[in-house]
C-alpha cells in the first residue's frame, strides 16, 4: 500500500541486511539525479482552492469575447448540417455523389472518422486509468466529452445514409424489432453488431462521463450564486456530499467502469472494422483490420484531443493544469499509434502480394497508383510521415507545432477511411461495373456541418460544465497525500 | 445558534489537511463510533482503512448486470433468428453462440455499466434531495479545500459535550460546530 511505501521511502535504513558481515546502522540515501525527476502534474504548487477556482470559474464567469463568434459560427454549421440532412431525407440519397459501385463513400467515411475520434476519450479515461497514468486527470473530462460529441456526429451518418430513415428507425433494421413482414433483423451481419457496439459505446461513455461529473457538479452546486444554478447543479449532483463512505463505493464503481470500458473501446472499432473485413471485397477482406482500426482510432482521437485542448489551455489560462508534459505525453501516444498505423499500411501491401490473390494485389496497386492515388498519398504523408516528427522532444513541447500536426493527423485519418472505402469499391470484379466517386456539394457541406455540431456541443460543454475533472486533479497533487509534508504529514514519517 | 426546538443532527469538525483528518478518523474509529463519516473534496488514499470500512460490494451489481446482459443477448438472438422466424441466410446456421457473441458481449458491458452505476447509487442511498449538512455554510468547503468529520447524534456513543471535546481536543479539529436536522 501507499502508506507502507511512503513510510519505508523515508526510513530506508531501519532494516539493515543481517547476512553480510557488517551491518550499517544507517543507509545513505542519494537524491535521484536531476534528469530523472518528474515534472509535477500541477505546476507552481497550486493550492486546492486555486484548482477549484480556476476550473469552476470557467463555467461561472461570463464567457470570454471569442466564445460568442465561435459559437455562432459553429451553430451555423450545425444548422447547415441539419438542413442538408432534411434535404437528403426529403429528396433521397441521390443528392449525394454515390453511384454503383461506390455506394458507400463520404457517409461511411464520416461515420468511421467520427467514431474513431471518440476512441481517445475512452482510452484516456479507462485504459490510462487502469495503467495508473495519473497525468490523465487533467485531460480526461474534456476528452470524454469529445467522445460523446464525436459519437453523436458519427451516429447521424449511418442513419441518414439509409435514405428512408423511417425504415431504419422503426420498424427497422437498426433495432431489434420485426419489420412489416414480421421478420426480425438477422444477427449474422456485422452491420447489426455495429449498431449494438456503437449504441453501447455511446451509452457507457455517457454513464462513465456522468459518474466522473457527480463530485464536480457538487462543487459547482456549493459555489452556485443564482437559484437556477443551485437547482440545476443540485439536481444533477444527486445530493453528493463528498462522504468517504460514498467515495469508497464511488471509487470502486469508477474502477469497474474503467474495466468495462477498456474491452468496450477495443471491441467497438474492431466491430466497425468487421463491417468491411467480414465482406468479400478485395481491400476490405483482411484480418489485420481490427487492431489496425483500433490503433488508427486512438491515433486520430489523440489528434482531436490536442486540437481542442491546446487552444483551450491557453485561452482559459490553464497552463498549470494542462502542462507541456501532458502535451508531450499525448504526442508520444500519437507517435506510438501512428507507427502502428504505418506498419499496418506496409503489412497490408505485403499480405496482398504474399497472399497470392490477384484481386487483392490489384486492389492495393490500384489504391497507390490508380485514380485515387492523390488520396492515398495524402494519407501516407499525413499519417506515416507526420507522427515521426514527434521523435524530437523539442517539437513535442512546442504547442503551436503540435497543434498543427494534430490537424494534419485528423486530415490523414479522414483520408484513410476514404481510401479504404472508396478505392476498394470503385473497382468491382467486372470492368463493366467500374466507376469513380465525386462528392456532391451536399456531401461536402454535410461533413463540414458535422464539425459545427461537434464544436457547438463542445462550446456548450465548456460553458456549463467543468472542463477538467476538479476532484481528480486535486487527488494527484502532493497536498492531497496525507503522507506528504504538503498534505500535512508530520516530519517523523 | 442551537435552538432547543430543533433536533440535533450531529457534530461537524473541520480540518485543514488530509493528514489531520486521517489521524482524526483513526481516533474516531478506535473510539468505537459507528454513525460517522469523513468528508473530503477528493478520495484520500488509505482513508477506507483509517475508517475501518469494508471493501465496497459494487462489483456484485456489475456482475449481476453483466450476466443479465449476456444471457439477454444470447436469448434475444436465439428467439429472433431461430425460434420466432427462422430464416436461412447465406446457408449459415440459424443460431450459434459464435455469431451471437459480439452483440451479447456488448450487452454484457451495457448492462454491467448500468448495474455499476445504479449499484453505486443504491449503496450510497443517492439521489438524496435533502441533507442537513448541505445547509451548513462551512460545509461548502468540503467540495473545495477543507476536510470534515461528522459524528451523528444518532450514534449510541454520541454525547454532545463529550463528543465536542473529543473532536476539538483529542482530534485537533480547527473548528467544531453543532448541526441541526
């Protein structure tokens, strides 16, 4: 336990070894060398009260001036998207650029793109929690929120791509209810697994996020000045009192949520990849897809986390909580997952050749040198080359540069999904059914508008909810540790 | 402040550091109080042992939820694709646990998560719309930067003056306050 570890750390000389001839009365303890010292997670020895004030203050004070124009722009994008979705539903999927054989294109590309972005939030909140990566506390709340909003954006595309959405919803093939002929959906199809995976993912992410929010909502309730705030935060904090008997169950529940979300996040993008891998289409029918999709999802998700948090930390003056060390560590995750993605690109080509299937080999040659070569090489530039810039510590700790690369990563990951989907479809087995996909203006602006929806939700989140997990950040500071001098520990141990 | 017509809820003691409240919690545990609690803005490592709490049973709710989810998934798919309307698709079997697994797996996690959340809330008796402590001005800092212990008047060992002295002098609380129901 930490108690024993902390005590023995300060008292290393008490139990000398007795088997050697000379028993030293006191062991000499050297301080660790400077370069091994870790930067603290919260800089400048900020007090607990400062942490509360600076995080809760964001959603209590009026929003800064930049917030309104950005919000209006985002809300405009959101309205544009909803208008185009209404246009699509009222007219038909013909308003998109889809054709035969490319009957999946931007719609499913956007779906996989957004779902992938969501993965970073769960990875940060669940996997890094199980791995005891304490730095996650500064970024997990915003990343989880980002996950929810990305899943919301993702969910729209597979629903509207069916065209007659009322058939998809009820009595539908997306839900386990029988259709007009009393036929049930058939569960041998990965498309239906996908419905369950994504809806479970959205729901569990929401619950996990809400569980994490309860203590912070109680903080906002205790600080609330207006009646509406007192009521709203009071209602949603469920009467939380920070009781240790409650914390005990809460922490167990939090640990279990992390344990449930970890296999969930790995399964979701695996199942998304089954949408392709279980089919017979050359370029899709590969066993590398599940791990490759998961790595790509984490890669793009961390890209989006950095895209959002680097401006947020400087606009709200949170540099002491989201430090350069946090940015650097996220860059390392991008480097690791980006290398896995690059490896997967290479391995796909190797297997296409080694597998000996002429169709498979053709699909890959066509990907790199066919009519979509421009998309393929954009993807390679963004995803294979850009993460390797992060081998340099100087570049990893240069926020503006990292922000730029994070956008490049997201562009690259959008292209990856486009390349996988469209280049595999546009060359069918028979040359008579070959085609080329060009997006229509509705395709383009629906996708652009989905960023509006995403940003609108994120800006509202910053406005009304604590964007950083207040109680969790406090818990990783030295003043929260009863065995640390800053936590009130007496000198004797 | 104390009004003879209102019932006492208990005594609230304030501490400034995690170490101070931890030491006080050990004293309260050893004094044999049963209806008392520690209030801290974040969970303090080792406080469960200091209070003498048992391990949280939330995991059983997760287990129940997860099992329900898995068997609901399997049964649902068997009912729909094999029992109620058997329809051969692609020459595949009408039901095997293999193709039913991904959906059942997701259902396991989904209901396991609901079990965890509602189990945690049930064990904590939340949501609770009224709590006398939340009326105390001083207690607002329990969610900010102060640490509290409350010994309830319902405790069999509670004796208002002796307990106040115990908290103030033995436990070295920086402030002790009576809380009314």
